[in-house]
C-alpha cells in the first residue's frame, strides 16, 4: 500500500520538513468526500508519487487514474520518427500508452500509441526514446507537453482531470499493488512545485488557483 503524508502550508512553526519535502498547497478548501485507489503494481519501495498530480476519480471511493504528463526532449519535425520523452511524474511512458499534444480544450490534434521504450543512459538517464511513424504527432517543439488521449488518430479526446492529488504518496513495499489518493477540487497550489501540465488541464480545474513563486 502507498502511504500518505502531509504536504501543506500552515503547519505549526515548530514543524520541520526534510530537505526533500517541499510544501506545495497554499490552501485546500474542498476535497472529494471519498477518494479512491490507483494501481501501483511494479512500483518499488520508496517510490514517490508527489502531491499535486492531475488525477481523474471515476466515483467516490472508486478508481483514480493518475494522468501522467511527458515533456518532449528536442524538437521533432513532422517528418521525424524519433521521439524522446521525459516523464513529469514517476509514471514511465510505456508501450501501448496513447499520447498527444492538446491543441484545444479536451482535444489532441494528433495522438499515437507508443511502441517499446528505450531508456536512455548517462546524462540522459530518466528519458525514454521511441520510434514513431512520420507525422503521427505532427511537429513538436522542445519542452512541449504530451498528455494521455483516449484513442490514437486525429482530433481525439484527451483525458481531463477532475482534481489534484492532495498528499504525497510513498510506496512502502516492493509488493504493493494499490495506493490511496485524496482528491482536491478547490484550493490554491504553488504551480512551480508540481509536475508540469498543459494550461488546458488547469482550465479544467477552474476552482484551483495555480500560483507562481516567480
């Protein structure tokens, strides 16, 4: 099981945070009455799912889908066949995932199912390379954000979040299969301290105020 622990401001002055833990929530005004569980099969003890992840809860006490986002490493022309992605969460891009760049609210102009990933090494460790069909994603700029789409093809719906994860979740066993998530639907968060996400995600979460430190 993944265990939750606090990650919010307005703690007592005596509260001490480890250097690796950064508070991200300024205030939490409303959460789903009941959160849900998500699949963490394959995660290792000590793996972290940070607070502020975009998530979708299907029903109270139901299943939570973490919506991973990936940044594009290096520009890709419409004729390009090599795609390198850097995950913004610890959800690794994998074969069968359908990804695309959102070009309007809820829509990916082009979406493609990923093939086998090649993990990069050395200075590029933590990045994953894929071979794609030319023009299957159109032209992409360095640092573009890709999201999960429902199906591959043109003008396909993206999966939109209906909340953000409240607390950081730490996997406490190599054999854990489920994590629990409490979902925030209204509040204020420091956007610089959470994984990058497209503006369309933020628009879908209109009751959460994304504030920036700079």
